[in-house]
C-alpha cells in the first residue's frame, strides 16, 4: 500500500534539514500549529488537540529540525 503524501509531509520534504520555526495558537480544545521555513517563506498550518502529550507527539514525529517554538 502506498502512503498518500500530506501537506505536512510535503513541507518536511522541502525543508529537509533546514531549521523550521513553529508557532502555536493555543486554545482550550485545540491548538493551531504553524510551520514556517524562513529560507523559502513556506508556511503550513494544521490543527492539533490541545493536550500537551498530543502536541509533543506530533511535533516529535514531524521529521524536521525544529529551531524555535513560540
């Protein structure tokens, strides 16, 4: 079975090992996660459950080098 490429996986493939900046818009039930590559100006967003463990798990699975989270 071939895995379908997602917007996030395509973002990670483009940025490779460059530092990625992450911004969080924190709310009670969900967070909005913004990925930013300053070299190309690429921005990608996705929702995430507000639970700290869920956010940590998703960020650690991204597969890109995280420079800063704000």
